[in-house]
């Protein structure tokens, strides 16, 4: 990898394979969804935020074009991130409603959470750019994605809720989506 390419690449991977860094960022985003849920639980704030979701999708569509990425596939990827976040939030709401002793004792600031989500969006876009050729390979991409997803789920000790969300979040990574 050239020095120029490596300076723009996010190097946080623990997951195995060439899609490990992208998968790790997706897992980080799912973990931030836990804070979103903690921020909203018990406040009457809805999990769905259509205005914010639309704003994010329009933003990544524009950024994708500027980065030379396909805006349609990037938008699909980020729609998957939004859907996966809702899976985590709804799952946690259900868990906390059924087990009040597990409700978080602090309420994270949603403004700070959104700043973290914005940074993750930038990092995810960079990894999408970095992996564009691999993600277009019909055989290599699904193999690399399965390797990264499996190792990431184990290394990050994801429970069944987070594993389900991870599979949904990774659905559109490869040109031929995972089933």
C-alpha cells in the first residue's frame, strides 16, 4: 500500500481479512447505537428520526459522488447502517422494559453521540473508498466479508442482538449483497 493510501485509511482493525477495518467501523457504529438507545430510553423520544435519517442519506450521497463512489450503493450501505442501529435500539428498549434493573443509570448526550456518528460516517466513507475494488469482486468480497464479520463478532463478543444487527449492516457491502 502506498504511503498516500495508508494515510487516509482507518487502521483500527481487529477483525480478520481485507474487510476487517470496514467491519470494525460498522461494529463501532453499532456500539454507538447503544448510547443512542440509552439517551432516548424513557424520554418519549422515538427511535425513528426520519428527518435526521434523510439528512444523513443526502449527505453521504453527495460525499460519495465527490469521492468517486457510486452514490446508489453508498446510500444503500448507509441505509443498512440506520436499519441496524434501529435493530439495536429496539432490542435494547425491549430488554430494558422487561428488565428494569438493566436500564442504564446515565443518559448520554445526544449531541455528543451525533458528533461521534458523524466521525464514523467519514471513516466509513474512507473505508468504502479504500475497498471499492474488493467490494466489486463477486467471489472475493463475500468470502472476505464473512471472514471479517465472523471474526469481528467473536472478537467483540457480540450478543445475538448485535450479531443480527451486524449482518443487516453488512448486507450491502459487496456488489452482490449477502443473503
